[in-house]
């Protein structure tokens, strides 16, 4: 992994500092102050809205008025961690409110708080958890956790290096969030022909048509006497973040689940009608041409010469469509919208030339924001791996 020369010097200094003197091991109870007694859970309905973060086991749950703690603390999930392998450890500064699902700890004089934070993030908590169902880290068990205590100067250098990596990741994440907001703004603007700020809205004729009017009928597979094998696109096959098909299984007439019915073609737009507000949608790529999708998808096959598949795809991502879904889905446990209702949604239909121009702009944003192999998500992933690599290197005191 490449690092810049300044970072290389810092890393070398950190490694030297780590090995400069023997490291003493102490229990977490010996080197931290525990502030659990200040925690206070408040049900969502009883919280008073404000600007103070309200922390739960995994993240900020809400913003409230008032606070339980003020300072720099490490928050360790007591129960309810989203992952046991990557156990939830959070950093909280300033005024914040902690509920009773997180332990609140602070290093004593011999332990740098940020050093503790980075160390705990790479630690295996599983041996310290109790309970077979909802695993719990009791206070007693937490206090037994062994913590390496190198000299404070060594701790400081290690923290400086690891914080530099997390700062880069934070900057990239902030950039990603900003680009997402820009993308959403321009997408909704360019697809709104009633908006006078839309540069494509002037001087062109725009019809409004339902999805049913601009798409063609599709077919279901006939499994009887069918000897072929197919890739099956289930509801979980489409990634919600990047809108790509990430995992399929091979099926045939003997192994196909009952929902494996819809034949899809290249450039079909598929939208998951079960739990529709989760926004699982994609455009079928070459490799899944004439494969099988779940009946949980509505398959939209664009009428050639009238509408681009990408035009349909981007219109399904607008705030207007999401509002339509919320108003027309039914069922509380498994909310869904019927294909018939979905196809009644109307979208603007400018000339194909205008569709092509707008799609080209939105494609560039889409690639930057959502692509696995290109753009900011890939860069964030690489930087996170780099941080984890050096964290393990610098915090290995065995």
C-alpha cells in the first residue's frame, strides 16, 4: 500500500516508539474511569428535540436537548452491537447523551484516550461477551479486558499516525456525502420540467406518460420440460447502495424457487416491489440477458424509439417517485406495491435527444457516487483498508 514520504516517517517513528521500551499490560479497569452511572435511556417519544447527539450501541440515534456527559470518551457497546466480529466502539466528544446500551469510559493519566479507542476497534470482544441470544458485555467483563500501556510518547505517535488515516477517510466520506446531495439535487432538477431552473425545460414539448404506457409486456418462464440452467436474481441480489447485481445463484427446473418466474432481458429496468422504499433497482447488464428474476420485481422494458431505459431508471430514483411509493404501498409487516400501481406512475417524456443529454450528465454523477470500482466509494474502501493494516501493525504488542 502506498503512503506519502511524511506518512512513512511517521509510521517508522511509531514502530520504533512501539518497540523502544517494554510494554506493560493492565486491565481496562485499572487504566480507565467508567462513567456508566451518568447514562440515562429515554424512549424516542419522550425525547426533547435538540442539537446534542444521543448515542446508542451502534451510533447516534437522535439529537436531543440536554446531556449526560461532557468531555472525551470512548463508548463501548454493552449489548446490541450490529456486529460481534467488528464490535461497536465509538468516539464521543463535547456534550452528548448516552443511553444504557453503551459503556462510557475515559483513560486515566497513563492512557491516551485516542490510543484506547484505536486499540479497542481492532480487538476481539467475543471472549468477553455473555449470553447466547443478545450478546452482552457486562461491566465486570469489560473491566477484565487487557490493555497494552506503552509510554505516553509512543501512544501519542501511534495516535498521530492512525488519526491521519482516519482524517483522510473522514474527508473522503464528507466529500461523498456532498456529492450525493449535489447528485440528488441536479437529478431532481433535470427531471423536473415544471422547474424554470431546468436548462432543458425551455422550448421543448414534454408529454407525461405512465410507466405502463411506455413499456412493453414481459414474459414468465415455462419450467415444464425446460432443461436449461439460469442465473436467478433474487430480491437480495441487487445492492441498495450501488444499484448493481452483486450475487445470484444458478437454478434449473428442479431447483428453482417458486418466485423464480420473470424472464429479463438486457436493458430491462427491474424494481423490487416488496419493501419498495428500500429502493432496490437496476438495469439488467449483458451478462444477465435472458436470465430469471423474482416475482418480487416489476420488470420495465422500455419501448424502443420512445424512451431510454436509463430515463426510466433515473426517474425511479426521484423524490417524487419515493413519495408515490410511500402513499401507495400496502401491508405493515411486508409492505409492497403491485406492478399495476407502480406502472401507473407518470414521468415526463421529452424527445429522445434531450433524454440522451440528461442521462449522460446523470451517468457521470452516478458513476462517481455509486460505482464499486470507480469514484469515491472505492477510494474510501481503500483508505479504510490502509488504516486497518497500519492499525494492526502499530498495535501488535504481542
